[in-house]
């Protein structure tokens, strides 16, 4: 059995610098985001039949503790952990329960309470899940720490070498996304920067010209989405506001990830390309049909790489889009109107659900000063190394 899936409510907290809100723990974050999503959907928690809770930093069953603040209704609660794609993975699973006819209303919720500074390994007495990726990286580029900016910065360097892009193009991505975040009250940062300010900021990975405003920060926060079947939407008269998920795919690594000899491939471009093409086929759309995009700009070079992986342009031409202004207001697409991970923040478990919220609000016409005029089709991209790429397409309420 296959059913249509609709987003009927979204909620999120403001993303914050870790520890900035004293005493703000993950159950508080999840309660805030979940309550807002329920209010937007206009339903009670006891109408939800399954919950999928995503987080990366926490103990077993933290997802149960997070949703228990919303209600104790004996429903199945599933804990999801898939690195930076955790939130979108929870969204995919919650949608699958509806597609398969197992539920009519589900909750996807993500949260993170993070430590300041660069990401590190939690368990040092066992194999690192990124070990194969890091070993392949070390064979291609001189080792640098921390690993995440090294990997994505090196992918940017490869793009420079192959296709003639410049670090300035990546700085332009950061300038655009920080500028977009000025209109997002949920964003961790709401500051604009000139290109010179970005390029002259504290260096994170010098070989690639990667500075701090070009990197997503660690963050605290939560996001939530309530999904429903067509039957549920009709029964509750939600058709005027229900955003349809018209395509969705999750892709993991293939042997080519490690055999390609390409850093661009190692950081997920091929996974993204496979997932995006499946989604275009499912939704019967092309990139030209898309109006607004939220994509995984964990580091500015990855936004340019993702333009190409999403088939917004040909291989090696991503930097031409940012140069021409094709990915901001007045261009062919508006990419990361929320400010993206770079400026909105990146609490790993919440990121994909914050992307879902932004795009749902755009398609409902509720994005206020960020609104993309006339937006009817939206595309979401979320990636986690280790690894999964999740791509989702949405259509505005009919």
C-alpha cells in the first residue's frame, strides 16, 4: 500500500550557541519545537501514532525522553542517528510509515545539545565510523585537523584545480547566506558580512582559504514536523495548508566513494546526485521546476558542489551560479533563504527538520521577509558523512 504524505505542521526553536540559554536541555528544546508543530497543525499529541526522534549526541532513548514532554501515549518511539543527515532521516522514516499504510499521522523531531568548538569523536575505544573516509582522504590530501573542514575544504580545492573556481566564490556563498539570515528570527547568527570581512576572518583551513564565517557552527536547538496521510488531511480539513512530499530518497555510499580518487566524491556529491535524480523522477519534475532550495552548506564549498550534484548546472559550473546571482532573490532559484547551516546554525539532529520547516513555510506563504514570491515547488538536501544523502521535494498546498 502506498499513500501520499503531507506536512501539516512544523515547529522549531531558535538555534543558539551551545550553552547560551542557561538550563536549556534537550527535553526543553523538543517540547518547544514539538508544541509549535502541533499548534500549527491544529491537532493534539494523542492523534500522533508514531514518533521518530533524531539526535547525535546523547544517551540511548534520549528520543523517548524528548517526546515524553509532549505526552505519554504509549506510541512507538524510534531513536535515529545518522550524523548530519539525522533530522532528514527521521523525516524519511516518519513519511515511510505513512506511505506504507502503517500510520495516518506521525511525528519527526530532531534536537541537539552540543559542546562548543569543532566536532570530535565520542568513543575512542572502537573503530571510528569515518575511518574508511579519513583513510581515503589521507591518500589524496595532506592531513589537517579538525577533519570536517579539512575534508570539505579539500573538496573545494579539488574544484578549484579541476574547474577554475576560486576561494572567492566560496566566500560569496557565505556572504549570501549570512545576508539571507538577517530576516530569519530562528537563526543563530543574524549578521551580514562584506566579502573582505569574510576573507579576512579567522582562518580555519588555510590551504583552502576557509575562514570561520564560511563554516557552520555547533548549535543547540530543535525542529519538528508532523506528517499525515491524505485520509487524515481530508478528515481534518487541512487541505488548504498541507504541503505534499512529492519525492524523497535516501542514498548511502557505494564502492565508488572510496575508489574514485576524488575528494568531491568522498564528501558525498555522488550520493546527492543519485538521491536527487530519484526524487526528480518520483516527483516528475526537473530542477527548472524548483523555486526554493534548502541545501547542506556545512562549509561554503559544499554549497557549490551541491549545485552540481542537484543538477542545477553542469559539472564544474557551480561557481558560475553564485557569480551570476542565480541562487539568491531575483535569480533562478533562492538557495538557503533561512541562512543555511552557515548562518542559521547546525544542531545536527535538528538541521534536516529545520530545512523542512523553512520550505514548508515558504510554500505556505508564511516566511515573512524571507518569502520567495510565488514559490510552488521546493527541494531539500541534507547530507551526513559516513554516510547518507537525503533529498526531498515538496509541492505547495493545492
